């Protein structure tokens, strides 16, 4: 197990290294941030000063090694725009995004799994067909459009829920969260549901397919021949087997929920890190983009690790193996 | 006679196919008395499993049954579902064919046993676990206590079937329904499970309904036998009378097609099966087999000290930590017109030997020569030309034909690939080949799904013949076929051997078929040949303990020859060894002319 963890950490470090190299070179090729940041009225002297301050006058490989050296000490550089440490900028906004993503995930599971089970058990009923139609809509309608419609209906016309911002927050273990206050919760519902819609559809489909597949298997028939009631067959025999593929996909999807909540955050003016990264890419704020992507890589790795561990808990056939036996 | 424990009266079961109800079994009527074993026997599609499932009402919403199934004074068909659940697993236990899939892979063995006890017996967790240990002991699973916390994956097929039996018998049912319980198991394991069912039946005093296609198993286990054919019962009688003088032509046809171990005593050459007409019950006389073995020519296949190992890699660096010694120091020769059978149980390396010979699997060391050309060192083009001489037929005719290719094209493909014929000639040749294997040339335009299993295997044979091979490696080629079809395909293979002088390397686990078809036999165990020789010598004078064990495990299709057998509870051992292991060199002793037996180191004795 420890050697397994060790090999996973090595893999993450290699990924981080390759990713940073790609982003560094990529952004270098796209353009010069100085052109974007400085107004056209800046004098050549001012220009030169800024270039030197950012270290952009040195060859790109040298810039990369400077970055690497600093990164090893935990310093990912200062934002070109805000002149603050890039890491701090991102960490300030991360709790908002994480909260949004987790609430969306919970919604996806709490709504998706029961609906999926129902649709899998009674695939020909009218309700199941409605559930499946809903999931097709969830898949195919663009997030931003649904977000706008939701604002129009629930905020503008009905006036039930607020349309933007995070509302009142309270500190939980030193981190500001919204879901513990009524005001915060009301601000959270629309964006979280908007973000969750696609995932709900996905979970419904995966669960339905899993249930339909497992119900056909021999051990379900054998459980019936043992005289087990249907409720127990579903709860014990079917559900655990259905969860196995679900865990993998959900793990990956959680990563993408966090990393790509950009659209929803923009529509609902949610003060998360998605907005920050879009702005930073626009002005080629390399330190922020790099720091953001590195955090994303680490987050994905951790999530994948958790998924693998969960997997081995649910499915005894999976054994975690690392360097040696 | 006492009142029957189960009484089936006019049972009809229909399936809904495309909005229409289609009858699958018609007017099935039979009884099972207390402590009696009744076998329902038939080929695929006979409705024997549907009968069993109808009794338990396990067929789901797409099926409906009418008639009466009376069990302990209740009609099961009209019972509400909650009362039916009380019968299932409690009063009637059931076991299925596939032990590998009958158990839930993600639940511990212990939980799968205790849930039945808690459901039907109202036991609490602690009591149920104690009872589960007792049950595992009863089905002869060693160190039962410790194994409760294991998952099905750490049990072998035979052990899993024992667990399934333990579950089915947990509540001491009055009736056990066993649906092909040994079909998926190796023959020595099958013997163990049959013995276990018999013993437990006597201990518990229950009745058994035994569903099988295997006449040998029927003769071993049942008191009475019900023969089914396409959904109807054609005959029902005591097992002895069925085997002695069956009344119905179908039963006679079925019995004559069953290969019987020991029936070839004194017969020097392979023998065709008598084919009995299913309507009249009359048998065609068996054509005597010609002597096809060409001892005057050089052997077409020479295998010399063949070794094939599969490395087992672990860790980041993928170091080889051990090897599966699939084939270990195997040597033999095969002549034109000769059939050499490789026989053994699963994991003995017989299939790997076959695959290594035409290099579908790369060999580790040793040499293989086909028609004087070395296979191991052949380049890609050389290998292609060698493979023209050596073709393969696989076990599953459903999977070895491309479902989207017309069979004519499938047969023509090898000829076209090797550039032997143009398209127009290919068609003619395909027609001839189809005729040769007993099909009509007009069938070339059909797709594989339009054929039955036996016909598909004929198509596979035609495809193998397309390149005029000298050697055919037949890997379990008749194992998936029903008995009557199996007999026909074996007869066809013998015909072709006479006409074309083919050499067969016949790989099989079925001792009785092997006895019928081979000139020579090699018995494999853990990757090694333990005994090889002329068929008569090996079968009539088996020398190696493993050969003897294998032969005594084969059920004999004759109820008057039932034996009391001493059956060990051995598992089949694994051919895995840690890296660096060097097997001891093998030594053989010649018992009689051409009959070699491995000299046994003491620990090797099976």
C-alpha cells in the first residue's frame, strides 16, 4: 500500500513537470503579456523596465528554470496583473468554487441514483421514459442557456431566489462557506443546480445501465432462488455492483466540476476561481495560469487516488499494488 | 407408493417473443417421490432448464406458465410472490450451472450464506455464522471458519459450486433442483461434486431434480429419467429401463451417440459413431475405419522439448517475479493420417501446446517442425506459408466466425489471402468444400447466425480445409456441441481423415471422445506429458496415477455399472512458480512399444 502511494506521488510529480513545461512554452508562443498589459502610450523605457521586472528579457528556457527553482520552494511567482503571489490569489477564491462543486455533486448523486435505479428497474414505465427524456435534455441543452432561463424564471419573474453572488457566509474551520446560512443557501441553489444538471443526467444514465445489466446476472437469479426479497436483492446484491463503474466516473467528473465551473460562475457572478482563470488567460498572466493548472493537476491526482482506494473497498477483486509485492 | 413430494401436471410455459406468446414446453407431467432422484435430460433447446425455472417461477415477466405444480400440498403456480419467496431457498434449494457467476463477486462468502439463514430461519448474525461454518464443513470445504470472510474470487470453480450447494442446502430443503451443476467443471471435480450431492441427499433425505445433457451423469445419479426433446417429454421411465431398452427413437438416437469410456476395448483403430434415425430409431451400420496412418513417411509434425511460459510481472519496473509454466518439456510426433489427442483438465497446458505449435503463442524454448520446416525461427512470410499446412479449429463456432461475413466469403478468405485462387474460382472451390463437410453449396450466401451450432462447426472445418492443410489442430472442437451433433462432426472428421490423409492434433478434456477418435493419446498434467502412447495401450493399461484418476472420474453411461468411488478432494494445482525455478528434467519409461510413462518423483504423484 505505501509503495502504491509512493508510485502515485511520483506519477503526479512527472505529470506536474510535463504540464508546466507545456503551459510555459505554449503561453510563450501565444504572445507577450507586456503587449497586453501596458497601454499603447507607454514609453519604450517603461516597457523595458516592466520586461526586466517580469524577467521576460531572458531566454525562455532560462525563465523556465527560474520558475522551476522557485516552484520547488513553494513560490509560484507573482501575478503580472495584481502583483500578488499567484497561489494566494487562487487560494482566496478556491473555497467558493469547491463549495459550488461539492453541492452540485451531492445534488447529482442524491437525485441521479434513485432516478436511475427506478428507470433501470422499470425501463418500460411512463415515469422511466420521462426520466430518460429529462436526462437527454440535461445532456444536450447548453449550461449557459439553462442558467439564463433559470435566472429569468426563478429570480426575475418569480423572485424566489437571488440571481448572483454568494450571499452571507460563515466561517467553518477558518473557511468561509455559504451553505450554513439561509441567505447563502438561497444563493447557492440556482448555480449548483445549473452546474449539476449535466452530472445528474450522467448519473441517471450510468445507474440505469448498471442496474439493468446487474439484474440480468446469474447471482441475482441465484439470490431469487435463495428466496431473498426483492428489496434486499436490490439493496445488497445489485446496488454494490452498480456503484463500481459509477465511482470511477464520478471521481473524474468531480475534478471537471471544480476545474471547469467557469461558465456557471460567470453567469451567476459566483466569486470562484473560474472567473479568475478566464481573466488571467486573456491577459497572458502566466504565473496565475500556471499556478491554477498545477493546483488542478494535484486535485485530479488526489481525486483519482481517492477513487482508486474507494474502488478497492467496494470491489474485492481490485487490489492496490505498487513497487513490489 | 407414497405421495410424491413434487407433482407437475400439464405444465406449459410460453415466452413472449415480439408481442406473441410462444410455447417453449408443452404438457410436461412428472412426479418426484420422497428421497428420489429424477433426471431431466435433453439437448439444448429441449426445455429442460425452462422446466426447472418454471418450478421456481424464476423466468420473469416475459414468461407465463400454466398447469399445476404441486409441492407439499400447495400449487406453486398460484402462490402469491411473498409465499413463493418462503418456498425458494427454504423448502426448495436450487443450484445453477455456472459456479463462477452464481455468487455475488462483491459480497463475502459468509454473508451470502448467512442471509439465507437469517431470512428463512430467523437466526441472528452470530448464530447464522456458526451455522454457516457447519454448512461449509458439510460440503467439505477445508478451514471453513477462515474462509467465511473471503470473496468468491479466491475460490476455484469446484469450491464455488460447493459454496453454492451449501447455500442451497442451508435450510434443509425437501427438494434440490440442480440445473447442470457439473457441466462447467473439470471431470475430476465433477466426480467430486456428484459424489457430494449423492452423500448429502442420503444424509438429508431430500429429493433431487437433476437437469443435465450428459447421459453419463444421468446413469450415475438418477433413479428415474425424463427425456425431453424440443419442449416435449418423449419418454419417462426408471433410469435402468431407459438405458436398457428405450422405447422412443429419440432416446435411442441420443444414447447411441453418447461416447462411452471403455467401449473401444480390443478396437485397434478409431471408430465412427452409429447414427440412429430420430424418427424410426433404426441405426445405420457403422462403416469400418480404414488404416490411415502413414508410418512410411516422415512425420508432418515434430515437437521437441517444447516449453512455453508466461511471465507474471509486478511493480513499477514490471519485473518478472514468476512464470506460469504452461507447457514444460513436451515432445511428440504426428504422422500423416494420424490422430494424436492431448487430453487433460483445465490449466494443464493442452491448449497452449496447440497454440504454440502454429505460433499463435510464442514459445519459450524447444523446437516445432511442420513438414520439415522450423516454426520457432520462421520469419513472418515463412510462418504464413507454414500455416498453410497447419490449420486450427476452435471450440466455439459462434465466436470463431465473423458475424458480418457471409460464410462463403469466410471460407474463401484464406485462399484469397494466400493468393491461391481468383474470386471466380474461389466460389467454385467454396461450393466443393461445403459439400465435403456435408452442407450444400447454396449455403455460401448465408450469414453465420442462420446456421445451427453443428453446421457452424462444419463451416469452420471447411474454412480450415480451404488451404489443403496436412495438419489440423482441433482445440476442443466438439466440446460445445450437443451429443448427437458431436457424433456427426466426429464422423465427418474421420471421413475427411480417410479422404485427405489429414493429421489431427485433437485437444480435448473429454476422455470418451478421445478414446473414440485417436490413434495415439498424450495425457497432460501441469504442463507436462505424464503418459503418451497408442490409444489402446493408454486406455487399457494406464500406468500413471493421474491417467487412472482421470479415467475413474469419467461418468459411465450405464446405470448397471455404478461404482463406489473413492474420490479425493484435491484441487487442480497451479502451474505457477517463482522466477528462477528450474523444473527437474523429465524421464520417461517405455512400458510397451511406443507407450511412455513419466517416471514419478515422489511428490509428483497425483
